[in-house]
């Protein structure tokens, strides 16, 4: 686990917490094995986050082919991480590369 520096929340505001599941709009740049499908695991890089995550599902039919963008739901494999909507991310595994933006957390 790591640490993040956050401003003190105003009175009555919910306390920040880590998330294990998040959704992101993902653009697949390169996928030599035909694309991303449910069960695909990659390392997620987002701000201070660097952890493996598993693709649970992608909107639409079939997988996510190279050159396409889909909303995908991921689950961190080891421990919760602090993410907020709007955070940019990079996914990498072998020669597979994708970029995206977090759209929701704990979906």
C-alpha cells in the first residue's frame, strides 16, 4: 500500500477511501493477440498507482480490438488504490498498450 497527500475534507464530507473496482474509457493502442477480453490482466499506471488489474467486462459485444475505445470495468488484484474520476491511466502487458481515463470508482 502507498500514501497520498490530500487536503483536509470539509466537515461532513465523506472520507477518501481506496477502490478495488473502477471503470475507465479505454483506447487500445496495440494488442498483438487480437485485443482485450474479460480476464485480461495488465499493469495499471495512474498518478502514483502501479498495480496489476483484471478486466472484468467491456461495454458492447466481444473484446476491445486495437484502435477502438470502450468503457471497461477493472478490478485491482492485490489491494485498493486511491483513484478519482478524470485520472488518466496507461495499461501495459507485454506488447499490449492502452490509454484511458477513469470515469467511475467502486462501480
